[in-house]
C-alpha cells in the first residue's frame, strides 16, 4: 500500500512538473509574439518617418521637373510624369504597409476602431468591399487579447483576398455569454477540398495566436462558395 501511495504521489508530482513546464513554454511563446509586435511597430515607424518622407520629396521634385519639362516642350516631360505616378503609387503602398504593421491601440474601443480601420484599408488596398460589424467590448475583457485578435482578423482578410480571390469580406466581433466571437467571412473560392495536409505559415501563426488566447479556431466553407473563419475566445485571463 505504501508503494502504491508513493507511486501516486510521484505521479502527481510529475504531472505538476509537466504542467509547470508547459506553462513556462507558453509564456515564452507569448513573449516571442510580444517581441514580434514591438519589431513590427518599430518597422512601421521607420517606414513612416524615413522612407515615406523620402518618397514624398521625390514626388515633389519629380512634379516640378515634369512641370518645367512640359513648359519647355520637352519630350521627356511624359517620362517624368510617369515617374511621378510610380513614385506616388509606391508611397501609397508604403503608407498602407506602415498602417498594417502598427500595433493595436489598447485603449477602450481600440480593438473595434482598429478592426474598422483594417476593413477600410483592405477595401482601399485590394479594391474590394470589406465591412466591419464589431461591438465595443469592455476593456477588461480584452486585456492581453486585443493584439492577437486583430492579427488573426488581419491574416484572415489578407488570405481571403490573396488566396480566395474574394470580392466581399465581412469582419464581425461580438460577445456571447462568457466568450468573444471573431468571425471573418468571404465570398471567395473557399478552402481547398481536400484540405492540404501541410498548412501555410499564416494559418499556423493564427493557430499559435489562438492557442495563446485559449481560443478555438475553426475554418470551413461558407455554403457553395467562400470561407468563414471563427475564433472563439474565453473572456478570462489568457495567461497560463
């Protein structure tokens, strides 16, 4: 009996050690994502403060050159005008990239505002109709969650357009009981059937983020066409 009791005690101790190790690994994984968010924010600032300013200056100088050449009746005026158009297009793309890399504002209402900006930016960048139907959730319920929820939505919208050729995407965020429900639905080609055995990097990162949130992530076809991604997040503290 003593040996059996000792065995149970040892087993319980092993379980406690294993749980502590898992919690430690999950904390490290969460820290890695925090570092990645900080690096994205730094890159966004560099793009906005440095590269965007250089492109703006090039556009101004190019515009002046185009005007002077046109006034002089030079054939090169048309080429200068095309250069200005291309520089302005690159500048627009850099601004869009900078916005997409910015960290989520965690002030009250920050997640809803960020998702609305995401929808507006996707509509402008991809030339689609992306709408946002999001509730303004209380800040305590979003503690430690907002950035991950935003990045999951961002990746889902990008995948819907780039891989699903969607023309209409709807992002919704709501609270149902003790859960937060994020849904991204599109009218694209839908997920492949059969589903590829090896998932892409974007989907794997979404699953990592969902795991940090203690959430469930489900991706399925939306009727005959399109895909719907649903992330169900408990309202409790996501930390281990």
